[in-house]
């Protein structure tokens, strides 16, 4: 990812927070010489290295590429939106698109151990639906989850490089940045509000 110094996010805690907050990632790898991508919720485990966990339907041939230990890329797309030149103090100006994104690359492997795979499914549920057990305990029953395992491949990605970028009008004069931030913060759109808070 092209990341000029002014747009680079260096804070590892902020990077992890972004990956967890925007955890529906695009996993990209190569199969038979062609790129292949799948959109999946991802669990992010801190550490050195950072490790990503997910699962994919075995009906999706992408899992074979992940099982082969290939290089792959996880793209975590954060808030984004069109920035109108009418928002700037200075004219003329061109329209642009502001955004936040994290690219994490590394090597993948499929987890074949049944207990580890079940642990992953339970952690996925507890992360994204922590009160499910209260209203529908049968959906988290371990025996039920075990019956799902033949249809999925649980995988992990050991991350060896992260690029994190926040393109938030840093190249503009202060008065223009303030006006863009104000437009974002007063928007009713969550992405614009999130960008405005990040600009603060």
C-alpha cells in the first residue's frame, strides 16, 4: 500500500484497535497464478508476531491456498468518504477521498486440530455475540459446533508486516483540515463521524 510518511500510522495500539474495530477483512492470496479474495470476520491476537484467525467454507476453494502456507494479505478497511472541494477554505481545490486502512501480510496455515478449531469457533461467538448463550444456548453447544467442523477450514495468519494508513487531509493547510473535520463531525454518516474523531 502506498503510504506517504504524513499518512503512516505508527502507533501499534491504534493499529490493533483499527483491525479489531473493522474486523470484517478481505483476505487475498494467489491460487494458480491468479489473485483470489474472500471477505471474512477476523480475530486479531496481539503479540510478536500479531496473529489473525478466521474460518472459511470448504466449498470455497480459497481455503486450499490458505492451507498451502502461502503469502497472503488481510485488508482491514476503516472509515472512508468523499471530500468535496467546497469544504475547503482555499480555492481552487480538487475533490478527493479520505480513508483509513490497515494491510497485514504474512503466512497462512489451516488448523487441523479439532480442539483448537472448536476453541476458535467459541471465541468467534464470544467476540461478536457475547450474550448468545443467554438466549440461545443450543447455538453454542460444543457438540453442535463439532458437527460444523467438516464444512469449514479454520486458519491462522502469522503476520510479518503491517502497513497502516490514515489519509485524513494531513497535506492541507490547517484551516482546510479544520473545515473538513467539522464537516465530518456534523455528518449523520458513521464513517464521516469516525474520520472526524480520528482527525481530532
